[in-house]
């Protein structure tokens, strides 16, 4: 089994080198799918909701991977280096720009596309949930950003971010479930 995993990892690295955008998009989609599958099971959904799952995979594939690919390349052009001051600038810039944007986009996508709610309900839910979700995000993602920019080579940043986002998605689902149970 160890040899098979090693060959698989080598093939993945080769794909990452030869086709970075495609590989990151597929990876982000797969991890978004894993996140949603686990979240559905943990929230007590008996039969996997395939439509919801496919929409989450699509979000990771069409947005998460490509956005991250180009975002991290842009960050490297704007802020060169890995010293603490430069990493702090990267994390601050990321948290003030892409973090609020990604939270906003995800809430609208999830409400309107995944759940199929009318736009008026999505806007109401957004106004109610966005501030606390963004504050929670700002308590968690800067640490991830610091590790990402300080220790990981550029080609692995989207993959690391997608893996952590997989866990973040499960957390958000469990948080929403706990709020629903406590009502």
C-alpha cells in the first residue's frame, strides 16, 4: 500500500507541475465534495443529497481552485518574500480583501444556488449571518494564511487552503446544526 500511495503522490505532483490550474481546480472540487459529504452525515442526513453535493463540488472546481491559483500568484507579485513583515502584509491584505469577498460569495452561492432560496431570503439570511461568520473567519483564517505564506511553496498553497477549507466547511455545518438544535 505504501508504494501505491507514493506512486499516486508522485503522479499528483507531476500533474500539479504540468497542469497546475486544472490540478488545483480538481483538488478543490474533490475536497469540497468530501467536506459536504462528511458535513451531511454529521448533521444527520440519512441519504446523501446529491444535488447539494454536486453544487459544492462545482463551487470548489469552478471557483475555489482557480481563484486560489490566480490569487496566490498575484500575492507573490505584490508581496515578494517570506520574512515575517512580508507574510504579515500578505495575511492582512488577504483578510481585508479576499476573505470578505469569499464569505460573501459563498453565502450567496449556497443560499441561492445550493439551497434554491429566493433572492430576498438569501439577502435576509446574508444580513443576519454575514457579520458573525466573517468575524469567526477572521479568528481562524489568518493563522492558516500565516502558515500557508510562511511555510508552503506557491504550488501547494491552494491545496493546503482547500484542505483546511474542507475542515472549515464541516465546522460551519456543525455550527449551523448546533444553532438550529438550540432554538
